[in-house]
C-alpha cells in the first residue's frame, strides 16, 4: 500500500479510468458499479450470479486481476500472457510489501459486565421473530419448482437495495426468490395464512454460492417448512437445519419429474419419522386430486435432528441458557 502511494500507482490508475472501492464485500455482493443493461463486464471478485450486479440482464464474467487489467488496456477480453508480444509488457510477478500499515486505534476490547449494556436499535433494526418448532403434520403448497444450481443469490439476493435490510427480517424477506419469481413473497404469506406454510422443490446442488444465513432465515419467516431437492450445497444445507427448515432429498430422483408447482405435499407423523429414521414417507397431491406416495430421506445427525425439532439453533441455545 505504501509503495503504491509513493510511486503514484493509485493516481496513475485513476487517471486511466480506474475506480476504487473501499475494502469489504462490495462488488462481491453487488455494491456499486452496476453495469449497463445488455452489456458484458469482467469482475475480479465473485459472484457471477444472475442480477448480482444490480442489472437484471447482466452478463458478468469472473477473471483474474491480470486479465481484467489486460482487457481494460485492449478494450476486449484479453489473455494477459499475450501482452508481451502485442505491447512489450511481460507478465507481472507479485512482490510482497516490505512492511504493512495496521491501524489498531479502532480495536476495542469487550467489557467484562456485558449484561449491563443496553442495546439501542434504530428504526431498521428489528428483533428476530420467534421461530416455531416443527409441527407433527402439514399440508402445504409447492410454491416453486426450480432446476439445478440455484444459488443463495437467487434465494435472497444481496445488492445495494437489500443489504441495509439485513437486520430487518420482515423487510428483507420481501426479496426472497425475487430473482426467480417476484410474486413469491406475497404467495408465501398467503400460503402461511391459509396452509401454515409452504415448501419449495429443486434439483441438484440447491443453494450453492455464498453462505448467507438469510437465504434460510427469510424463507423460514415466510413459512417455509421444508425443501425437497436432489442434493444440497453443504453450508446452505446446514443453514436450513439451523433455522428449522427440513432438508429432504429424493430417494428416487425420477420423483422430481412427477412434481409440478402448485401441487401440495402432505407431511404426517413428522416428529416421529424425523426422529427415528432417515427415510420419510410423504404424500404428493396433484391439482387433479390424484395422490402419490413419495419416499424421501434426510441426512441429519442426532444433534441436528434435535436442533431442527426445536425450530432451529437459536431456540436450542435459548433452551440451554435457560436450563
């Protein structure tokens, strides 16, 4: 950093048209520099999920800093290793700085008497609503049927308009699945009132991408009882358990093709089934009234089962603190 200041690297880059972000997630979560509609952009930090940049029809490509710099010089996507031949510029080699500047003035140790601290909450800071325990039976609608590799961005996007709401669950939940279906929030609230909740169905690798807990917490607030998928991304699967959403997997993957959006699922004797075995019997109820039995499984450990049955890990911690 000091070397970049002394040799005017920042000034040179800014003069050339570069723009700097402060340190943090920033472009990774879609903060700033939204690209023009219908254009391609190169990004040196993830993610390249749909609508992540803040532009609906974005076409974001991930690349190395060297590729980004080379492409900025040439005006097209460029392999930086070709610049030596075209521009006489050898491929850069990173050198560690001789010293680092570290500001410790804003690091404050926690106080001993933390119970005396009163939390002051602004208008956008809302207490976490109570998360209900798993009930023994449900008959709920399938509000979405999705394909492979649904990302946490598609479940709950993270862009400038959404990030300020992270401490306001009722408001941030309005963005649940909006990348896929912008009617989801209203339909979920209606299903919560009429049926006590809903489920969603997906194919392979559900909830891949960044590990944001809101991708489970917001759907749970809207009444999500379970997810039924062929497979899950590991961290997101754990987040579902942590917030009391039952992560179910198809025993027979061909059953995925039997399900359509707006079908209903009947879940009966759930507490006993979840406690005593991995295999669970559920009933698929088609719009025509036809009923089909489907076998699903869960992969939870004994500890995770106890957490799920209590409605999630927050309820589990509260119970242990009050014991």
